[in-house]
C-alpha cells in the first residue's frame, strides 16, 4: 500500500496547498519510514526531529489559514552533511568536526528553509566528500538500498538512499567528480548537476573553479526541478553566479523527443568500462533510439580530460585541506591525504596546463553542441562494489592511476561546466539500478531537465527501463 512518504514531492506540495493532507501527517509518515528502514542502510545521521515537528505544525497552521506558501512548504528534506545547518550537527564525515554544531545555515540551506522545507536531518557522506563510497569514521558506511552489502555511491550517498527508500521526498547534494550523479545512478533516483554558479555558494574556496557545485536530488525529474527552484541564486559572493529568475524553474515544460538530435557514447573515447555496463548501455540505447529525430554514436574530443580533472581537483583540495594536512594529518583519511599530496607534487606549470586543457575541452564542447542537443552516456562504469572496497583499482583489465579514476564518466563532464543529469533506466545484470547520464548545452539547465522529463515518461512505459524500486519489506527485516 502506498504511504504518504511514497508520493512524489510535487504532488505532496499540491496536496498540502489544497489542504488535502497536513505537513504533520507527512512528517510522521517519513519518520516511520526512517525508523523502519534507516537501521539497515545508515543514510540519515544527525536529526532534529522535535524542531521538525514544531515546524510541521506551523506549516499546517499556515496552510489552513490560507497564507502565501513557498514552493517547498511543508515538505521534509534531508541536507547533505557537507552543508552547515543551524543548530544541527555538521561533521563533514570527519573526526575533526564530530561535535560541531553551526550557529547559522549556509546560503543554500537558508534558501530551502525560506521556501518552506522542513529539515529532518543530515544525510551521510564520505569524509569531506572525497570519494564515491559513502563511508566515514564518524558515522560509518551507507549501504545500497538494493543490496546493503554494496556501496550506494557518493559523495551524496545518504541523500540518494533516503530518496530511493522514500524516507524523505527531497534531499540536497553536491558534485565535483560525480557526487550527485553517481549515487543517483546506483540507487535509482535522479541527481542533477547544474551549471556552475546556478546554485550559488559562498563557501567555495576557489570561486572560479568549474568543477564544484551544489544541486538537487529527487525521485523523479519534476521533484528535482522543484528543489532546484528553491536553490538557485545570483548571490554575488559566488563569482560564477549570474542573474537568474527562480520562476523560470517553476514547472516542467513539454519537449518533443522526436525533435532532438542525440549523440551517444559508451566511453567518451577514453574510459574503461565493465563489459556488463557497456552491454546494458548499448541494449538500452537500441530500445530508445527510435524516439529521437537522430541518434548517432559520437563522442566529443576529450583528450587530456583525466589529467585536467586531476589538476583542478588537486587545486581545490589544497585550498581546502593543506592546513589540516599540516596540523592534523593523523586525523585525516587516505583519500584526503592522497589528494593533498598529489597537489603538493604539482607545479604552477602543471596548474596552467590543467586550466588550458579544461578550457580547450570546453570550447570543443561548444562546437559539439552545435550538432547535437543532448549527449547520452552511462553514468557509472561499473556496478556497485562491496562496502569494504574503498574504490575501483582496475576496470576491464586496465589498472587505474588514482582512487578517483573510476569516476571518469562523470568527472569528464564536470570539467566542461555543462549541466548533466543521471536518469534511472531499469536494472543492470547484477540487480542494481542502471542509469543514463544526460548532458545538455552550456547554461541549458532548464532545457536539459525538460528533455530528461520527457525521456523519463517514455522510459516509464517499459518495465525494462522504468525506475526500479528497492524491496522495503526486506530492508525493514
């Protein structure tokens, strides 16, 4: 039987506004689901339940009084534990901040509160978001909702799991090398990486980098767009933020799939893939290619993407963690240490080369998108692996140089700054979700979401490509 927490966020918001349900009832449904399922998965960490209950009562009162309601009014939400939340423990997954309680919300968190969302708790993440296996020394690992012994992806892993199991209708995330898209792919939900600057952040230490952004996650595209509407901002503290009208993200607009020129690439010309992922991708593309105006196997020019991303990533980690490395190396995990030491081994010439490589890739992308409306790839190169395995060291017989090299399908697109999205597309052969990664033109965020929604509706008609659901009863046991 469908419970309130299983209903899509857009529909829940309509029902709250129409006084058909109370935010109090919805919150209670979410809390009951959390109690039943979270012990098996460890997706939600620190909570503020009493505050959430008080806010739900206030939201109910406002709805009954006919007050003006925000776009997220009365909707419970989870906040990734890399974002500062007033009065709620924020650890970044690090023992250095195990007891840290911020005095105020950061900009994005304050924005979703103003839009009416009710924060229930934090969602788990790797230490400082480094790596795509959601595990840290403060809270431990988060399991995959389709197989808790395997990884859920990361770094927005707790958010993806909370959504996949309907513990919460909305969750936030962030993305450098794929942290919104990878857990979305492994858990069967939608993760949207916006154009850098669309969701402004006052906390990015290197404000001019194209690779790091915050963004929304949802169980479907429309829910993801609903959260994005509250997150967007032109906050001038972010040097890449630009004027934006939140009303432009108010609702999904129709897109005729038959008008789209689509490029597909299983490996972007340089990425090692697990043969099961390659075969599944090709089979799914054959299923959907007839709906497009054209569907051509082609990849953009991505030469030097590995090196360029490694350099830009190392710069960001040096800015964030060099001082911690010097003072508290013994309290940092291996991923942070590896990134800092990689950065320390580089020169200014390396930094200049990486920036030039990324710029060339971006310009090549502009030419590519003169021919195509969308680029479609697999989101991840491998099925989810065991929890105790920190990363993939080898794919299809090819050894990988760093712990993050297996994230190449997503970090290659991060380099461009183009919006990209992970869309559920059935299961892969090991029984966990498979996903398509969609990339749109520069600053084409709304177009990409609209096109993804149209494709989502098409995929839902076929049991082989529809969004898969985890076995909640098994998880509860």
